[in-house]
């Protein structure tokens, strides 16, 4: 540690703003509305406006944590309703359908709206600090992720008021999930809410990956990253691909529900199996997506509170890496009871056992770290220790399920329920530990230690009293309220445990709330032996985090003067022409606006098929979304990329471009899932017997040429921009726009022709796959044209002559859309 | 650590004898295999769990900071770059041990799986067993319909106790999972797909079949009776059934609740799909 590092608390204002940059006072001449949206400054924490406008990673992190805890209460109340119902072996408290809705929404909320967002609250706050970044790469997109998350959750809540929420379990198995069996509008709303959530996750994934790969402090190579950051990096990579598969599944399901396609119900095709494949391809990585951040936080806490470095750190990371890769190769172990054949079962049994072994290593690594340490049983460490304790039980009981023969009998029973709660809520336990661990950093105050320890023991006792009896009563079928009477005692114990656990959660929340005022103030590093960078800066950290440029080039953390930063280590990026005076923006109203627009649009879409009030809601939502997106695009929001940073393996490309690449990678999985679904259904139907929908391949062929030509025009526009020829840029983009429109008109004629022959989306499964897959591609074309339409007037003003990168990014997207068509055309027109 | 090593090796040893029994390639029912294997997993799992957790608690108590003792030598410093803290060998040994236990257990389970998947014993090979009875099970919201080879169908499964029963399971609407807990038997009922399973009834009794996949409002009560009859009695009963017999919901289901949820009230529904 060098001495030029300033951790002087007095240099920082209590609101977290940096003293050296006084907040600008809005002048009284501005109108109230104008003042409300003034964005050059950030209002203090006390003001609601700050929380609505902020794009700062630390504020967004706090928002995520608080919101996730609210959803925890929501999901927890649902769980307690179930536990009350299960006090007796007959249904006497909730209605049958009410119980199914409770089961389903509890699962959806806990897995999606609580666990991951809770972890990503910490990721938002801590990861930039640990890697030495001032903020995430795209701060506005970060705020957008948060607001989309919040509004997707509100949409889910609304579903209960639309004739009943979704009642088909969190696995949403088809065809139970289609309107024939589940006609309520609320079920559609739930699926759309989850879709909105997935969009939030995708935006967030792109942002985190770009940040973590491009903005690490000099000297902080990937191998040297702290373990929490490592766990988040791998989590986000898994998210990027797994959630794209879920997005495909949800889009298809939404289409079956709203547009009347027949993917999951058509006779002669294995629609229900298609769902299980799509869902579990996402669903198994999801287990690790949920658990990895907890594991990373556990590793941090174990190091800090044992006073020892993690034993076998390298192997710990390798294990996580192996799990992350292999998580995409085990999904069929959720389908051992379906009609898949013995060879495949054996294969997936092997991959499943293979993926369990790295976890053994990680568990041993954590245990051995304690040996010869000096263990300080603070509240966070108690939670981390307790988490490892119950995780071991969860892991051992999971091996039972990996043995196919045992799975045959245990599947669909409380063995599974007990097992995955032991694993998942072990993760929650670690994250509650993380909450206590980072609480002083987030708030500058210490929690109440006595209350903290009490909350742990209640939590631990409640946890085991709730879930352990489920192992003993494992013969209870899952998701029923009507179980064998001799198991009543165990279920009653579990209910008592459930209330205890609920109370422990409330105690945790209460402790965090009260200590905001009552807690003693803390220094920058209240824990001895913490090594990571967040503990080297004040609690809470100032707006732009660091007193100088963080660097690890000397072998440990230094904060260098920005001017004297050495440039031989990391990759140097030349300062971007668009960056103004190095003054970064920290607030924007548009993420909130876009999220409200999306919320209204999705609410409208949920019932648009039934007409009525939903049609105007849809139109208003669409309009709102368009306006706010435009506002987002036109807003000048300055972010500076660090001049020097570790950027392996993406040193050669700047943040924006990497962001586009990462997004396209997830889009490849999305289209892959659509094409995979088509191939799966067609193979099940009989490849040759399947009839090709378009009567004539010629329009499709013409469209192929049109797209290829348009791609060429984008290249010409880029070349013109590089050479500073304004009219060349305008001409290239305009030709692209016209060709795109020609593509759409040609497609429109083809579709109208089909409609004339009475072939609709709902006609048969061939038509469903044709219209939906090429329609999704068409939507990508439309989106591209909207971007071009936005770019042309700017090009007329010479916008891209100094900085041609927007044209280049658009080109990447447009070429991708073009390449997708090259796959779709033969598949849907010829083969 | 050597305690852990010794114990796990020793406990693993206990599972060895049955392994010699099963490698004879004979077919086995789930009700033979499951309790056997489940108890082995349970005993070993409990032992491993107790050993690892006790060791963890022991370490926690042993190395607990007592407040006064001075700092560790070479304790981690704020801002340092992480080094891999050694002890790779200890980790490797532990991992290898746990891998051996897990892989051995799973391989053993896999051999047992072969017995189950082989289906009922062949008629020619085993003179004592009668020709298996094949019944098709159709899951429908919210009842189980059984179709016999002669075309007779019913909402109660009647089977003889003197021969293996082969079940072919499918669904006419959404996904269900058919299971008879007494015979440790379970398999998915998937629309437009067939799955198979089999069992060997051994005593005359009435047991229950359940649904194990959330399938809608009536899921909790989607049960049916399985009546195991004396072989001769079954043959007499079976001889007087015909393919024309169309079951009425109340004929076979004793609990009135099922009548309400009977699939026939949902036929209109199913037609939408077709
Ligand atoms: Cu899984
Ligand atoms: Cu069911």
C-alpha cells in the first residue's frame, strides 16, 4: 500500500458526494419540471429524485438489494400461506387453484425476483469497487436493468388481479400453460412479466461483461480478480446464454397464448417435450446462476474472518469455470422420467456426477481455509459458516437424485423440495451474511451485533426445522395439499420452522433498517484481514469511488495520480473524441421512462387478444416506449472509458463494440433456440412429411439478395464515414433503409398471399413455426430500420464524420440479422 | 483428516458385498431395487455427512479466535493481490476420495438401473412367470384411465398377483406423472408420447396411484385405486369384461370428489387441441 492513498473520511460528504465537486444548484429560473429532470447533478440521498434518476452503480446496487428484500417478503408470505395449508393433510385453507397459484408464484418470485437480484445488488455495488472501476461500462443501461426488474415484478403482482395468476408451477410445463388449460389473462401477464425480467437480465449481462472484461485496474489480471468478482463474472456469462434460451421459450409460449400459434399443443409434434428441453436448458444453469454469487461471497467472508488466504484458490476458480461450462450439458437429468432413451439417460447421469465433483473441491477448500486460522465468529461469518454447513447436506442429498434409479422414485416428491431448498436457501443464507458483511461499506455504520447473532441462530434453527422434516416426509408428492395423514407431524414441524425462518428474515431487515440511525459509524475497513479494494476507500465510498487511479502494477493496490499513471501495463485507449471534460454524468430520467413504457405495453399485451381496454393500453404503452427510447438516444450522457486498464481478452475493441458483440452472442442463442425448436418439432413430426409453408421460394430468395445488398451498403456508409464524406454516409444509410423497407414489403406481400390461402399463425404447427421464426427475424429488421431512421438525420448533420463507431456498431447488428436470414431461408423455404 | 479418510473408506467398503449379487443381469422391479439402494445411499450419505460436518465444527471450535492471542504470521493485507494459498495436495486427496465414493455409488446404481430398464423377465427364459399383462394408462385431468388388451377400460386398475404387469403410460391432455408409491414405480405421462414401466404385484391388496406433476386444479386429488387380485379371480373378472364397457366415473372411483373433475366434463376442451 502506498501512502498517497487517501482514506480520509473527512474528505467525503455524508451524502456520498465528493467534496471536491460541489453539487450544482439548479437556478430558480428553471421550471419545476425542468428542474426535476436536471441531470448534471445528483441530489442527496434523502431526495426521492436521486433514487429515480441515479445511474451510479452504488445507488443502483442499493436499489436492487432493497427491492429484492421486498420481493422476499412477498414470496415469503406466499410460502407461509402454503405452510398453513399443509398443517393438515387435507385441503382446507386455500382453494385448489389458489394453492397452485401460491406454489407457482412463490417459486417464480424466489428464483427470479428475489435471489438473483439480491445477489446482483451486491454485484452492482461491489464489483466495480473490487476491479477498480468508477462505474459500470454503461451506467444508464444499469439503471434501465433495475427499473425493468422493478416493473416486471409489479406486473407479476398485478397478475393476481386479472382473474388469477399463473398456476402451472415455476417450471411452467406445457401444454398446461396454454389458454386451453389456463385461460386467465393473469397467467399471460405472469409470462410477460418474466419476459420483461429476462430483458432486464440480458441488458445487465451485457453491461457487466463489458465492464469486467474491459475496465479492470492495471495489474488486475483475470487470475488476480477477487473471488466474489470471479463468481459474478461466471454467473453473468451463464446468464447471457441461459436466459436467452428462456427468452425463446417465453416468447414462444407468449405467442401460443396471445397469437394462437400451436408450438406446444399441435397434434403429432412433441410440444410438451419441446418445453421441457427449452426450459431445462435454461433451468439447470439457473441453479448455478443463483448459487455462484453466494459462493463467491462465502469465499470472501471465509478469507476475511479466518484470517487466511483461500486454500487452493486457483483450483477453486478452475472448479467454478468447469461448473459454468458443464452446466449447459446436464439439463436432461430433469427428464429422467420422460421418454428419452437409456443411452441418453446414462450420458446425462455421467455429466451430472461430473458437475458435482468440482463442488466437493470447493467445499473442501473452504473447510481447509479454516484450519490453522483465527476464526472470528462475527455475524457475517456465522451466516457463511451456516451456509456451508447446510450446503453440504444439500449436496449429499443431491447425489441421491443423480442416481437415475433413485431419481425415478424421488422425483416429484418432497425429497426434491427439501434438497433444492437446502441448496438454494443455503445460498440465501450466504447472501444474508454478505448483507451483514458489506452493510458497513454500504451505509458507513455497523449493524447491531447482538441482534445480528440472534438473527443467525433463529435463521439456522428455522431453516433446519423447516426443511429437514421434508426429507423424512419425502413421500409427500410435490405441489399437493392432500398428503398421507401419517406424515402430518413432520409437515407441522416444517410449518413452525417456516414461521421461525420468516421471523429471522424480518429481524435481519429490522436490524439493517434501525442501524442506519443507531449503528456506530465505521472506518473504511471495519474487518481486519479484508484484502479487496472496496475496503481501502471510505464507507460509504464517494461518488466516483477512488481518490486516484487504482493500480496493482506494483504488486498491491495503489491509487495513482491520474496524470502520472504509468501506461506500460494495461492497454491504452486514446481518449474518445466525444468525451467532454472528463466530467461523467450520473443521472438520467430515461431508464425509468423506458421501463414505465415497457410496463404499460406489456400490461396491454397481456389481454390484447381479448380486446377491450387492453387495446388502448397497448397503444399508449407502445407510444410511451417509443418516446422514451428516443429521449434515451438523444440524451447527451458522458462516460469516460479508463485510459489504462486490464482488458484481456478484449483489448482491441472498445466498450460499445464489445457490448454489441456480447448482445449478439445472446441473440445467437435466441435464434438458435427458435431454429432448434423448429428442427425438434419437425423431426418429431417426420422431416419429409412436414410441408413447407411458402408456396414459392422466389420471394424469399429475392429477400436474401436484398439483405445481402443492404449489408454491403452499410459497409459503404462506414467507409464514407471513415473518409469524412458526409453524403456518402447519408447515401449508404438511406439505401440500407430503402432496401430494408423493400424486404419488409416483399415479406408482407408473401404473408398476405398466405393469409389469402387461409394459412394463419394458428392454422397448424408448420405455419406457426414459419410465421413466428421469420416474424422474429422481421422484428429484428424493423428494429434495425428504426435505428437507421434515427441515424440518417444525424448523418446529415455530419454526426458520424468524427466518430464513425455508431455506424460500425449498427453494421455489426445488421450483418448479424443478414446472416440469420441466410440460415432461415433454406430451412423454411427449401429443405 | 486421516479420520475422514479412514471412515469414508471403511463405509464405502460396506457397500461392496451387494455389488456381487447384482451383476447377474437378471431383471428387477423398482420395489426390489429402490429400498435396497436408497438404504445404502442413506447410510453412506449420513456417515459422510456426519464425518464432514463434525470435522467442520471441530475445526471451527479448535481454531476459534480467543480475542487475546496475537495475530497470525503472514496474515492477509489490505490491497494485496491474491496468491493461491498452497495445500493443493490435501485438496486433491479429499477430492479423489469423494469422487471415488460418488462414482462407485453411481456406477452401482447404474447396474441396478439396467435390471429395471430390462423390463419384465422373458416368458421363454423363466418358466415360472406367466405372460406379463399389458395395460395402457392414460392421464387425463384429473383421473387415470386404464385400457386393457381386450379394449375394456376403467378408472380403477385391477391386476393379478401372479404375473408381471407392464404399463404403457401416456396423457390425453397435459403432462402428468403416474406413480404407485407402494411399488416404487413412477413415470411421466406425456401427451403424444409413450413411456413404459413394470411391476410385480405380490399380495392381494388395494393400493393408491398418485399424480406427481402439477397438472391443474385437481392435481392434488388425482389419485386412483389399484386393486391387486388373486390370479384366478382376476382371470374370471377379466373374461367377463368387453371392449364395449365404457366406464362411468362413479363406477370405479370410490371417492366422490373425482366425479366432479372427471375428464368427460372437459372433452370439449380437448377438442380444441385437435
Ligand atoms: Cu438440474
Ligand atoms: Cu397432476
